[in-house]
């Protein structure tokens, strides 16, 4: 095995800092990936660098942000410690199974063990063609790269498990989509890039040995406390179900719409991955869809918990041979675990919604109270984020929003059952209801300025606002405003 414990590493030195580097995934059998180097680019230049993340990873940010760092982060110069590879995986895309997908435009350099002792993948997105490219050019455009930077860092600031972006690097080369666009590479950091689709890849080939290896590796890397479980595959299934329930609940609490919840975009670690046609909802409506490729609303906001459970059922399918030698018993074990998802999700969701309403205790009708509010918000076409933020002031005695008076009376009666003061309730609410989210029109404006005009100032301002989303910032009040009719962004697009 490539790892026997979470701390079993083969440390490698790096010119870019004191972090420890490893390549444990490259020590898995050859059929897990294709070994190849990133395709060098013409003139790499770092246009956005994540200094706080570099510090967290134990990297020398000054050296990494240099020209030599740009060559490394673009894949133009591969460090000695790296064993670059493209990962193999499959996936259900909009419900249809594709037996081979894989990293078609991304290269995993290896892993870095940060100052906190956590192992994270270092991954270059847009690093050139691979055996999984399927006629694609293997490249990424600057706009989608910067979009992932903005949204992933906003999610991190909101406290939601997510992959992160270390840097955005332009390549000096064009990318051809509907128009000619500047090329770029996204340097992604993740707990790992193991997906439900990774397991599906081997299940489609009846490769039980590979699935067994992958289960062991995933437990060691993500759920080490479960090592030695009597039924490792069942332990992993339960852990991933719980992690996904917690993750989707957090999405729902902030109005995030992933947009493309295919099984190849569902991680075993429970992190959000792939910020393609994602968006944050303005006006509350469970049917909201932004993705230009989601023609039937499969991945609409309100469908996300159901789709997560569907994805987890596909994960369970891959584990059946390992759950029990009797297929009938294996199916029963899988169904029992998967059927617990709605209750686990509801617990995580309601716990977070209580905090958004300033509640610290549990009462039987709390779910009804929340649902009544959401029903009103839909009727009133209220802004999801701003309504909850406004209620922070209402908790301290401010006037109820028009149309919400009866509900506010009911809510205040519920708050009166708490032992904490109204100020305490408002403080709790302000810690769970962001004042600022990456609203689509603000994101698009920042991207247009950066990509079309070379002006990164709007992007820098937006990132600064989003870095502390729960703080009051009167000087940036306009960033909390919903879009005017002419500013509405009705569709978001996949970067490919």
C-alpha cells in the first residue's frame, strides 16, 4: 500500500519552502492513472497568488510567486519530487453513465503535507492533453480559472469544505472556445481528488482488487479512525454519506447551487469540487437553475439533497462485492446506510438553520418555523441572503419586513423560549448569516474587467470583501445588493 497510516510519508525537499512532499497516489497500481508530465507553456505569469494558503502549506510564498514559481505552477518545469499523473475515473453525468472520463486537462503533481500535518493534493487544471482528453485541448481559459478562484475562496471563508486555489497562472497562449480566450492554469489544492467516479471506474471493469485498494487508501487518507473496521467498505460508505450530508446542508444554508452534481464531481473527502456552472441564489426559489447545460433542472437548488443521495447510491453499488459475499445481504447493508441519508441531512440542515435564526435549543416545531419562513420568502420573491441578514436586526427589535409580520411574531415567541438574550441571538445569527456572497453579477463584472481589460482591481476588491463574509462593511454595502434587472446573470457556463 502507498500509505500504512495518515503520517506515513516519503518526504521530498523543495526549493519553494519547508513543506513535506509525497506522491502516495502514484504508488497505487498503474491502472489507477496515466503517468505523464504537464505540457509546458509559452510564457507563464502568475496573475493571482494565494499568500495565506501558501503560508498554511508551509511554502515560501515570495519564492513561489516569482518567475521560477510561475514555471513550476504552470507545469512548465516539474519539480524533482513530483510524479505527475492524470487520474482515471468514470462518472454518471446527468444520470447517464460514462465508463471512462479521467483527468482530461489536469495533472496531479503529488501531495504536500502542510504546517497542520494535513495531506493535500497539488493539482494543475489546464495543464495540457492527457490520455483522457477525448479530443479536448487539455487547456483552461482565464475566466473560468479566476471564477474558480473567487468561488472556492468564498466558500472557504464561509466555512464550507472545499478545494482551494493556490494560484492562477496565465500561459501566454490562446485557448479556442466560442471565441479566442487567454489561456491559464489553475493550481488546485484538495484533501484529495478521489471521487465516487473513481470507484465507478473500477466497478465498471469488475476490478474488485482495485476497489479494495481504493477503500483502504481512502480510509487511511480521510477517515483514519475507521481503520481496522470489521467491514471497511461499509465503514467508508457510512463516513462518506455523513460527510456529503453535512456538505450539502451547508450549501443549502447559504443558497449555493453547484450546477453539475455528477458522480465524478462528488468527493470521498466531503469537499466541494469543480466550480464550473455554479452560482449563489439571489431570489429564493428551490427551482433555481443557472447552469446552461442543466436543461431539465436536474441539479436545481432544491434537488441537491436528493441528487446527493442518488450519487451515494451509485457509490454503494461499487462497494457491493466488498460489503458481503452474499449479494442479497450486501444490498441490504447498502440500502440501510443510504436510507439514513435524508435523516442525517435533515439533522445537519436544521441545526444550521436554527443557528441562522438565533436558536440554540431544539423544539419540535423548529422545522415548521423554518419552512414557513422559506415559503414566505418564495411568495415574496425575497432575496435569500439579505432576508436572513435583515432578521439579525429584527432579533434585536427592528421592524419586521413587510409581509413577514405574522411569521416574525411566531419567531419572537420561539426566541423567548431561549435562555439567551436578544443580543446573543443576533450575535449568533450574524456569525451564520453572511452579509456578502459572490453574487453572480459581481463575479461576472470582475471577470470581464480582468479578462477583457486586464484590470484586476475589481477582482481584488471582490476577493477582499468575500474574505470576511460575516463582517459588517458599510463602505462595501453595494456588494450586498441583489442585481438590478439589467444586471441579472441568468446562466453560468462550464469552463470546458
